C-alpha cells in the first residue's frame, strides 16, 4: 500500500513555485512528484510574471483560485486554507531559493528545493539552522543520488565490500557552454542570480554531493583551479581540484561545461583496499565492481547482489531501463515518506532517509566557497 496514504489517509498536497513555460526542470519536478502517487499538485506560482504565472497554473489544470501571481501570495494563502498545501517545491533561479525556502518554513511547510541550496555560504548556514529549529523536512534535489545503482554503490561501500576507501575520482563534463554567450538560460551567467561560480553552482555541487553520498566521506582540504577556458565567457565554465578526504583518502574533481560535443558525462570511480566501483550517468543501468584478486563483475538494478537501498529505488523488472526522471522521483518519494511520518508522529522507514537535506546543501556551499578561495590563492591547499 502507498505508505503516505497508509499514514495520512490521503496524498500529500503539493504547491509548486517556478518551473513554468520554457523551464526544463519544472516538468521533471512535477513528473517526479506524481510518479509514485505520493502527491497531488494543488497550487502553483509558476512564473515571476504574474499574468504568465496564473495562465501557466490554469494550463496545468489547477483551480483558478489556486493559480497565484507570485510565490509569497501562494505561501500566504495556502497556509490559511483548511485544505492548503502540505509541501512546497521550489524550482526557480538560484537567487530565490533562499528567500522562498525561508518563507515556506516560516509558514510551516515542508520544502523540496532544486539545487544549489543557496547562492552563498552565509545563506546556507541560516537556512540549515532554520530547518533544524522548525523540525520540518527539507529535501534538496541532487537527483543523481536517486539512481538505483548509485544507491547500490553507497550500500556496497557501507557494507565494507570495498574496504577502506583510498581513492576517488569524480568528473561532470558537459559541452553546453563550449561557445561564448549566455546560453539557454541567461540568468545563470549573472553572479547576482546564478552565484559566484556558474559551473560550481550548476554541476559542481552535483559532483561533490555524489562523491559524498557514495563514499560517506567529507572533503577536508582541496587545491583548486576555477575559471574560464572559452574566450568570451564571463562566467566560470571550468573547475578542477585535488582533494584530501577523511581517513586519508585522496581524490580528483573535474567539472566543466566547455567540452565541445559532450552531453552529460557524470562519472564516478571509488577505489578501496578490497576493490573498486565505477558508474557513469549516461549508462546508469550498470555499476562496475572490480574486486581485488577476482574477476570484474557487473551490478544491475534488481540483478544478483542487489542490496535493499538499491532495490527500493527500482520500479521495473530486471533488464528494463530507468533514468533521470525516475531518479528524481525517488527523492520525491523518499521525502514524502519522511514528511508523512513527521505529520503522523511516527518513525519513517530508514531506507527513506537517504535524500539530500539541508545539511548536505550547507556542506555543498562550504565546498564551493573553499574551491573559490583556493583558486583565488593560485591553487593553495585550503581547508573546507
């Protein structure tokens, strides 16, 4: 049975902020919310333009009185309705994540927010503290941690199948900014809206979170180079670093949006004292496991050797492909179980608590801050 309905007798009521006409990520959020039947989308403020916002809500089939001209009007009205939203999902430009999330928490809403958590470390610290003070659920949609085989990798590391983690390589390579110009979303190149480093806010935070999610280790020090490699680009399109991690592990980090012709090359390799794991987002159905002194193995969703955390994240029979929207939906579903349990006063399934939260967002902004500081110091080793 649907665990949310079992606890509450109904689906969670979700209000969406942002993600209107022309948005890539808005439809993904809404599909993810509906995929496992945990939410009803009941209200929306889908654009910063009031008329477009109301029209977009109507196109989604929302009731006219719940198509709001802006986010603050939505929060004020929904907080007073007897059938008001339980949860607010934020999918707006980066600079509004902080004020909208803070306002939603102040009104008593649980929050699901697109990454990055904020545009500054100071804001991340404030938001993390607000989440702790309210006791509400905050889910940050680093969606790659929702892939079944990423969760398999996390579970295998936790199960000591790799032994002591010694080496980590993470790269996230795209080509969308291989030519100068603002790209499809011009606001991202404005530091006031997109943050101090475009490449770090856009994809660097994803790579860092994936590294932490799988290994369970924090980056303690780094030596970084952040900047532009494409002539004419004003916003950062490249970042690389050597990493030192807890327990003495070493790592390398490389992210760019300037690799001509590359689409979405997110790759992770983790090597321990007993073996190595390798995973690539463009081929997400396969996890390579290379144990020391034994033949290489493949792990697939629901295949032999699948651990409970990965099995929970897969919806279809073995051999059937799953991808980006399903990974997103795993975060929404996990957050729904945590929210429903909080509202019902019960303890959620521990397997539902692996979604990125406010602490992860804060750690991510600490990493971005350290990368920029190190680069400004000509790559000096910098504590995170």
